[in-house]
């Protein structure tokens, strides 16, 4: 149904000696602005593969932070399963399963141990959800940790949009009876060379932490469910729907023709959900998210990303994040589950949006 060119674009990692390239998904709604319907059509296709494979099993879906959090949530909603994501954020009063991603710029990953302990004996299979798998080593690490920690014989599977595993990596999974599902098989042999061709001469903008010269309409909306803890997918969906109903009451969407909905780091699914509902009203809508990923940008037309703004994180003033390829919209709606009350992160994001001509900016803080 999908081809490699439809989903995968090769980008250049910045200052990463472990892997020179990054596969950027064109429809994922992370780095590249996307029509939200394209995202949900894509995840529905992957959901269908899981549904057909395990019609009678009780599943737990685990999405990987930060890029696969929305994919995992979307699959869980489609399959009506429990869902939890890995995270790099802190949660008080929980114990953790800790593991690493060897090739990543932000290597530490965590999964709430307490929640896995509560559910492990009532499910048949854990399905790990990723945007793209190259070696499968990171997922194998957490599988080994779960088996050792809980002394369990539970089954495992992996679902991803893109699969770039070579024969050796694939055989490691086959030998352990771990199923692999994906939409598109990618061949990574040429990716390093492709990435090296790009000049990296795009437009780079440093953080601007000053107070914005445009007023930001900041709204606090309660009812947030945190998928960093296990949630029932239908309840998470209803919480996102309530968020949408509240936004409709507080922002007059009908005033605008072109709208951008922005997620923040791991908080991707609620932004895509809101964007899809706005699109259903007939508006032109794009969605993407801030990210920890420092990707080179380049002026070549075929290169996926051309403009990069450096930001302070909405979650941690000292963390650097990024947003790519902003354009001018009639209205921008930022959806964040950050509890950090500092204005530094939102100042940097607002200034990036304003520099691109955006003047109507709403910040939705989704709270418990």
C-alpha cells in the first residue's frame, strides 16, 4: 500500500558519529508538517496487520519516545488495547525499567516498572511500536529486561512503519519467535552515502528567549491522561475528545482558514487528534511537533527539511529542542502536557513562530 519514497526521507544527523543519517518519515507528523488524515490512514494500515495477526490475544502496546508515541497511541486506539509509552521525562514515586538507544542523540529511555508489573500476568503479548527499526537492538534490550525482571514467558511482537533490518538482525528475532510487522521495507545500505551528499546549508536560527512581541493566548484545560503510565486506549481517546470539545468552546476555529497544530516532544497524539478534528470542519490543517533531534537542514529541494529553529524545551528550561519548516498560518495551536510553569520554553517557540509571520498563537496546557 505504501512505498519507501512515500514514507521515508534520508536526512543528515548533526554531530552523531554513531550513525550519520536519520530516516525522516514524511507522514508521521513529527519533523515534517503533515495532513493529520494522512497520519491516521497510515497508522490504520499498520493496525490492520496487528489485528489480523492476533485476533484472540490480549495485547499491551508500548510506543517508543519520542517519535513513536503517537503511532503507538493510534494503534492502541484502533485495537482497543492498554497502552503505555517509554519516556525520558520524570515521574514522581514510581520505579523504572531503564534501557538505552545506542545510536540516539538522547540515549536514555525509561518505562514505568510498576505499571508493567500490574498488567504482565493479564496479557498474552506485548507489541512494541516504533516509527522505524534498523537493527532492533533497542527493543531486544527491553525485551530481555522484561523477561529477567518478571521471570515471564509472555510473547512479544514489533510493529513499525519502516523496517530496515538486515538478514542478521531479522534472524535474531526469528530465532526467538518475536513477530515483526511493518508497512515498508527499507534498504539502508546507501543511506550514509546519500546523507553525506547534502550540504547542510539550510537556515538555522538560535534560541530567542526574549518576551514575544505578540500576546500568547494561554489556556489551561483539565482532563489529561498521561500515557507514560498505562492507559486504556478508549479512555485516552475520550480524554482527547474532551480536550477537542473544550478547545472548540474557547477558540473560534471558524475565523481561520489555514491552521497549524503543534505538539511538544513526547506529546504528539493529542496534537494530531485535534488537528484531524479541525480538518473535519473543512479547514486546511497541518501538524508536527517539537523534538530533541538535532537534524541538519539543507537547501536542496529534495532534502526533507530546510529551516531549523533552536528552542528551549517547554518541559525543561535547560534542554535544547528544535522545530523544523515552520510557515505562516492564520492560527497556531500548541498542545502541551508540560507542567513546567516557566515561560522560557514558550517564549522561544513563540518567537520562532512569530519570525515566520504567525501572530495568532494559542498555547493549550493539558493538565490533570
